[in-house]
C-alpha cells in the first residue's frame, strides 16, 4: 500500500514538473489552480501537498493544500517539508532531459 502511494506521488510530481514550464510562463496562477490541485490530490490519493510557481527566479505563488498526515488535522502550508525518498532520481532525470532539450548536454 505504501509503495503504491509513493509511486502515485512520484507520478504526480513528475507530471507537475513536466507541466511547470507551461504554468511558469504566466504572470499569475491560473484561476482554476485550486480545483486542479484538489482533483490531482484525489486522483493520486495524497493527503496534502505544497505548490509553488516561480517566474524569473521569484516566487509568484505558493500555497499548501490538505493535511500533513492522514488522520492528523495539521494543515500543509507553503513551508511544509516533505520527505521525498528516492524521488530525487525522477527530478534528476527530468532536469537532465530539460538540458538535453535545450542542447546543453547530449
């Protein structure tokens, strides 16, 4: 069960990372972002997440959604730290793919 949630959370992170360039080009968060995040949390069965949109090196939006731990009322905020385990491999792969696309590495 835990492994399934980790895989779903990893998939959600990879999806959000892939969608990041599309969102980051906008000066402000889309008006339906809250609904999108809430639907994504239900689809991937996560109890909470923090979202930040950074444009030109500046945070233009940050917000927490849901709770830190299922069954615990402590809410997630924009400063909540999450243990991401071995998800750094997915982040590294996405970062390398971005550099390949930009022609900076091959």
